[in-house]
C-alpha cells in the first residue's frame, strides 16, 4: 500500500513543495492561455459535444495519473467554459473577477479556514469583522449595527426575511419561533415587494413556511420602481382583510432593468406602517463607491436589513456576499449555542464566533478578497470602474434607439433591455421568435453572449454591461451585427423556418 501521503498535502517536504509548484505553474499557464488570451467568450461547441467531452474527462482512475495528463483534461474543461472575463460576455449578473480576488482565492483555499468559530479562524474572524465595520460606516449605520459575510444574495435575502418573520411572530403573536415553531396565525403574515423584485423573495417566503402567496406584488412606475400609491393601497387592503403586512422589500438594482426603488420614500412608508424594511442591493450596492451615482441609494441606512453581493458589481469571484442589520440584536432571532462550537461562556467573555449570526456553520474567508482588492486598487479607482459601465450602458441604450431597436427603459445601472424590430412586419409572435433566434445564434457563434427575458409577455434581449474594459465602439459593432443578422433571418409562409445566410 502506498503510504507516501505527504506529497499531496501542504507539508514541509521537498516533494510536497515540488508538486505544489508544478500544479500552480500548470494552472497559471492554463488561465493565461485559455482564459486571458481568448478572442471570444465561447467556443461555440454544441451541448452534445460538451456532454461527450465531460463524460470522457470525468472517468475516475484507480491509480493517480501524471500531472501533465490531468492538466490536459482540465485545459479542455476551461477551453469550453464560458469566458466571463471577456467583455462580450454580457448575459447575466456574472462579473469578470479582478486579479486580486483571484489571487486571494488561492490563499483562502490554502488556509481553508472555517469561519464558524474564533478558534478555527483567529485572524480571519477579526478581518471579516473589520471589513464589515467599514461597510457599516459607509452605509451610514450606527455603532449598534452588524453584519456577516454570506454566499450571496439568495442567502442574504433569506436571512432578512427570516429575521423579519421571527420578529413579527414575537411582536404580533408573542411567539418565539426558534423555540416553539410557527403559530397558526402566521398564515396572516404578508410581505410586500416590487413586481420586479428578485425571485428569492417568493422562494424565501416558501422556505420560511409562509408560502409564496404571502408575497404581495406591488406595481411599478415608468422607471420600474415601486409605485408608492399602489403600495399604500395594497397595505390598506391587507389591513381591511385583517391580514398582517410585516415586511417590505425594496430593490436597489433589479435583475432585468437595474432599477433602484426610491429608498427614502419606502423608509417613510415602512415607518408609518411598522414594516421591517429589507433592501436587496445585491446588484446596486456597489454604488456606495460611485462618484456620480451614490445618490441613487438615498438614505440606505433607513433599512432594517441589507443585502450586498460582492460577486456582481464588486468584481469578486463567486461566492461572496454580505448581509447587514441596523440593530445587531436582530441576530438573536437565529442564535443557537452549541457547547462544542460557540458556548455561551464565549459570548459572555466577548469572544466572536461568527456562527452566532449566520445560518451557515462552515463559512469561507471571503472577506480577504474584498480586503486585497481595495488595498491594491483603491476605492477611487473602483468607483470610476462602476461609473464608467453605467455611462457606457446609457450611451449604448441611446445608440440602440437610433438604430430602431425597442429599448423600454433608461438604464439606472448598467443593464440594457432591448429587442430587434424587423422591417417586414410587427407581428408580436414573430418578433419574439426572431429575438429568441438572435440570442441563440450569437451564443452559438461564440462571439456575443446576451441574455433573453420577458417583459409584458414579450421577449427582450439584454446586455448586462458589467465589464469596465468594454468600449462604445465595440458595442456599436455588436449592435450593427445584430441588425444585419436579424435582417437575414427569414420567415417563410408562416412557418418557423430560419435561414442563416451570413456568418458573424
């Protein structure tokens, strides 16, 4: 039996160091040549071919293979992955990661800190706490605020509604949900949010035992923001039905439009109706550093809880998010002490165990990525990056309109929703089919990655323009190519027959 295990671990031996160096050098070579030097974001390989390659590559050997052979396989995986760092990858809120963040990932992986208790992560715990304090001050919260790093917006939104639900049950039903579970009366609880709010609001309501139907969608205005008049109508109607609205979710950066609700007005509304106000700033939270658009976040400090994602417009590697609360006592609603992990005496002695305020036990040291990024790049340069992408999105939207595309909003952030309108007619079903085919065509070409979505029942395309290395000249070229390909897609005798007579 082979007992030479030490070569595969971080260990002060010549063999261990040699293997580590070789792995890192091979990995760096793959990243430089197959990620940084690609000329388009996707190879265009078919799903069938990719599946066949994956099936072959993932055969697990009984005996270990040579590094060169393994890295050849890994290179194929990277080659046929979507290159998010290419400026023409503009489909989703999926950012190109900054180099400091990628470098920090190596340290995070090597340390492998578990951020649930202080004794497992002595330095990392305090680094996370200090990074959170920096953001708490930036938000405008007072000293009694707190936060915790999370896996992203889904977890953060869930935590906001979890704390709000438990507090509501305590307030309205004198029930400690942690101890006694949900009371029967909890079926009366209601959550308000925009019709453009993230799907995780409904998902969280379902998981929290309140049901999807507990979420009341509020209409939006012509800027895709929560309509305050409709919100008041909904609230008054709920009270008339003897239901209990207990939370309202404002969005600072909706997924499709990038729209930002009027946070100041919603804060006032929440105060009048005694609602927990949660702000989903997973997308727009980066405006905290903006030189030109910070005002769009208003008085963010009016929120009871806030979601911020760092793996969106902060350009961090996945996963990396944070959740903040105005009053740290809110975390009492989820705190649980385990003698072997975070005993009560630790709390009494002032020892910080991050599991006290997290729904995760094992947590990554993601705060290191934020620290390295801002220390190397600086907050001014970061703010300039964010501002540039918003300016570029606005210029792109204007250019689309000048070229007879349908653009249904003025970008607040850097998302642009549009669709191609053919000259041959305006049959809505055909226009939808045409735009679906455009998205598919350009994805398969590998040259341009756009998203598709639906608004008011119609299909739209979307540029999510997160990349600061994108240019207006390149966007004009993309738009011209979309026009030309759109004109070449022909409809014959009412059937879905598409002919691609030019190549991109």
